[in-house]
């Protein structure tokens, strides 16, 4: 048998969560959940496996073409493990469009899979918080989402020096590429793709790529100017009469006003270079950047996707929201030293006296049972190790208290209660243990 | 576009969790989690996708042969979506065998997939609570597990009239088939498989199947007698000298003693017909049955699997635990009318007065923000519907309170607070809203 031993490693690029990792995950998830619930969002979920068509039509082409975990099931159906959470969310809403009270405010926390080369901050699986508001075309919904993002970040201890929400509106890009520069559809498509990657290349490289795609030098200069400009200077790039009738322009104006009113603008900044790679983005778009000089990069983002639901039928349902990944968030928290010490939830180990009689064993079992009834978390030792090993076990696990009882203690209906942090030990009657542990 | 509309249904046999379903799931998961933590168990998790080999060697043949969702990834690696949680749990323990403080008490809640014909109580995906103790060969660990199962069932409101834990020990079957009847390995294997399905066939059918497998009529009668007998009468089937040296026999004896001591035997019953289909079961085995006359069946089970870890190397690590599925549990709770009403967590809707000025809108936005700071869950209405529609929305969602403020209320720094259950409405100053909602 030994020749054919299995590997004890998880699937490449995927994570095992040992208890100390799980505590971090639970901390992140419960913080997410708490803020979403404060905003009146309802939690939902859907299967990790979907019919392939759910992703084939609308997820970005990079995801579907090369990153999808897809296969044919035993019933000859084409299926895929979800690479993101938005398409199935929309599927669920279409499934009960008539019955659901609107507006719909939903959040979920779910695992996604993409076939990528594993690297720092990017595995083949990751969790995301997905949160959206459906049925509100007004910018006030996006403002709610921005507030929620900021409250989530604050709940993790992050302040305005640590991250920034950069936002723009896709319709400003249409104003530039379509209404002003009047590029054909194909050139617009290529230009948007290049603009989305603008921050990864130099100004020269960007200009070269645009002209290689058939744009004139002047057009390329306009695009570069657009990507560098502040909101106030947009009219120097795009003629004012085009901006005056552009919904993206008025949208951003109103959002900035609300953000300033509630002193949230310090977390935010207009940035025309924000594009988002998803085909279904169609209004406000935003990305949240880590400002850590050692790890400056986009952590997560969101957008309007008012028309995505139309792949399921003729619905009228505005949509806006974001998805926030656990791996990048955890790196952000570590980078800014915001990850708290997370101890085990177990409060006390009830030891098993070596060579216990059945009677002594039952004495300690009863103590454990009674403490649990009082909602104290108890690890009852059930094997015959030396006391010293049991104390080391509790210490290594970070469990703060240990209860020891031998025949002598049993006779007098007491226990020894040891505090592993202070090393103090005292004798306590059985009825007082709960009170002592609560102090 | 309309000709090619996508289906809004989830993948066949898998479940969408709309908010009302998600509340049930969260209730089940949090009850599981709470009791496991009371017992000092640490939560862990691992990827839903595993290298195929993890399951190929040790899961039951039915699962691996016909039910596994397996495929080849884009890197030519054979992978599978997990059909159960035990094999990967053991993989993780082998992966850090030397570092982990022992005993190891771990629980997780995870999703499994099996390609089955969807039917009542069985889909293609289900969640399980998996809880195990590693490193304790003593029956006291199994007693802890039994107590934990009973405490979980009690936490859901179930009493001894509603379910029963039937238990046996696989070594008793060895005593019967090997030591006493002296069947060859092949016949033992077939007999065990048939015994596992005994409750699904009549006595006659069972006898016929055993003799068809090459057993004599007398052997078949012994097996039938074994499967019907009480623990006290085992020695009428298997000679006492065989039982006297059988570890399964002494094990069951000790377990019964502990169960009686703590008045838990009323939930439990020895039943030699309990076998378990998993190849890795190798000591105590148990299955928990719903006693509902309309749905009498096995809900979940557990076992000793002391040797499973050996597929990863030469380890010495006793193991015992169970896995409890969410679908069967939910049916049990519904069948016994134990599922509570689970309301939304949102406490109040802050309405948006139709045709609000920017100033009035900011007034209500600030109220929502301040309540959230006070940890009140607030659904802020952000679209321009009629007030009546907003009240209906809150009512349909089961949100108990509504806040209404127009220009008049804003001038006086008050709001109307409406209780949707009592239909009462009163005027409250902004600073008193929190207090009123907490009452």
C-alpha cells in the first residue's frame, strides 16, 4: 500500500482552511454579513454548478474562453462551475421576477472558480461578497452601495488613507468614442479594451496600441487626455453640448454631491480610466484600490448592469452592485496590519485524570455537560494522556482555562480551575465554575 | 434576442436559495455551528474540487462508479467535485499530521454533489455537517459524538419520540461472518452488502439473496437471526467465547453504560442491522432514523474509521464522527412541525417621500445612516414610488416598522414611526427613534 500513497495537498491553486485560516474566513464573512444586514439586504445563494449557457453569453470573454471549469455531466448536459456570481443572481431574479417585492436588495457570499496560473493574491478559487440593488434606476441606489462599501471597509478598520474608490460612468466613454470621436463599433470595442488596461502600460505604449488599432494620432491624444482628466476638466476634452445631454455626466455630478454631503468624498475619486472588463457594465463603474505603496492595485469593483437581465426575457429592472473577493481583502488587511488576533472559541478544557475510575470519569463528564448547558464552550478530553500533555494541548490551542479533578476533588465536589494565561490555579466548587469562567 | 432566451431555472437537481430559503439554511447551519462549538470543535473547510484520487480509492463504489461529478481540467488533471466530506478531511489531517495538536476535534459545513435522479429528499447537491474526533481510540469519544448529535437534535426542538440513533459495531459482523460462520472473503463482502440493504427487502427475499450468493440455508438463518436480535441475546447467535474476545462487543457494552448513566439511552438503540455502506467504516457504526410514521427512514449516520488515514501514509490516528445532511434534516423538521417562523433581519424601512427635495432626501438618508450606526438594520427606500407602494413593500417583506418623513416632519425634526403589525403610528423625535425601535 505504501508505494501508492496519495498526496495530502489540495487541488492546485485551491485552499485548505485549517482552523486558524477558518477563523479569518469567518471573521471576514461575518463582517460582510453584518454590514449588508445593516443596510437591509437579504442573503441568498445558488448552486456552484450551472448550465454552461448562464456564463457563455455574458461573462467577459477571458473568463469564458480560457478560465471556465466546464464539462459535460453524466446526462450529457454542458455545465460549468461558476466563475463569478452576477449572472446566476440575475437568473434567479428572472426566475421569480413577478413575485419578488421590488426593489430587491440582495447579498450572498460564494465561492468562484477560474482556471488561472496560481500566483500571489490569485488562486483558482476565491470567495466573493456579491451585493446588488435591483429595481432602482436612480443614483441614490449607487450612493447606498458606496456607503455600504465604505462601512464594510470601516468595519475592518480601514480609513481613507488606506483605500480609494475610483469611479466613472461608461456613458462618458460613449460620449468620447461615439458621440465626439465618432469611431465605428469595432474601433470603439478595441479602444475600450485598451483603455481598461491603460494603467498597465506607459503613455507611449498606449498611444502606439491605439494607432495600431487604426485610430488617428489626434484621436489617441484625445483618449489619453480623457483618461488623465479630472471631472471638472471633462469639458476640455469632450464638447460641452455632448456632456450636457449625457446621463453619465449628470449621474457622476449627483453622486459627487451626495458623497460630499455625507463627508464620504474623502474615500472616493472620479477617474475616467475606470472601465471594467465585463460586457454587461452599462453605467456607473468603480474600482476600489489599495493605497498601500507596496501593493497598489485594484482590489474589487462594481457597476451598473441595467440590461443584463434581458438575456432571460423582456424585463425592466435596473441593477447596480459590486463583488468583493476574500483573498485580495485578506491581503489588504494584512498589508495594513488590520487583521485581528482571532482566538479559538473554546473557553475551557475539562481534563481526564489519568487512569480514572468510571466514577471519576463520569464526574468530569457531568461537569462538561452542565457547563455546555450554561452555554460555555467545553473541550472534554476523552483519552488517557498524562495531565502534562493535556495542559500543553490546551495551551497550544490557545484555550484559556483548564479544569482538573481527581478523586480527592470529586469527594469534595470541587475542581481545580487553572488560568493558562496567568498560570493561576484555584479550587472552585462545581456550582461556581460557570461564574468563575464568566469573570 | 428574444428567440434565444436562457432558462431561469438552476441546474437540474440543485437548489436556488431565495431569501426565505436562505433563512432556513442559516438557521440550520447556525444551530449546527453553535452546538459543535459548545463541544470544543474547531471549524475547518477545504475546496469543493479535489484531485479524483482522493475519492477513487475509498468512497463507496456506488458513489465513485456512477455518482461522481468528475472531469479533466484544462491542465489535464483528473478532478472531481466532492461527493462527501470525510476523505478530504482525512487528507487535510495527513497534510499537517505532525503539527496539529491531538486529539483533533473538527467540524465543517459543506456542499456535496452526486449525480443522482432527483427525488423527494434527494437532490444532486446537499450540504452536510461533518464532525469528527481524531486521535481517541476510546469509546468515550464516540459517547461525546452521540451526546453532540442528541444536543443538536434537541437544539432543533426534537425529542426522543421523534428520532432514534440505532447503533452497532462492524466487528460484530466479523464475529458473525468470519469467526463464527467462517465465510470466505468474497462471501463476507457480498453478505455485508446485502445486510446493509436488509431493511429494504422482505425476510424471504433476503434469505433468497444470501443463498443465491452461495451461503447455506443455515448460514442465512444465522444472519437473519443476528439482524433481528437485541444486544442481550447476541450470545444466542454467536458463541460466547467469540463474543468474549470481540472488541466490538465490549465497545457497545461500554457505550450503553454511558448512555444510560446520562439518561441518553432513550434516544438510542442497539441494532445489528446497521452496517453503513462506506468501505472505510471499521468499528462502531450508527444511523439516525426519523420515527415519523409517514417518513420512517435513515436521516444520517456515522462511524469509526480508524484506518482511513493510512491511504496517506503510516499514521496512527483513531477516528470517529458523523455527517448530517441539510435536506433530510429540513424534511424531518417540517415533518414534526419544528421549523420556526424565520423573519427578515431588517427592522425598519425608511421611506422616500415622493418628489422629495434634495434637502428632504438628505434628511431621511441621515436618519438611516444614524440608525445603522446604532446597529439598527435599515432598508432605505431610494426610488420614487408612491408611499402606499413603499408600505406594501415593507409589509410583504415582513419588516415590522416604517419611518415616514415629509417636509413638515423635517421642519420639526421628527418622523412618523409606523408599526405594521399593530398599525399604530406615532410621531417621534429623530433622537428617540432608536429607543422606540428597541422597545
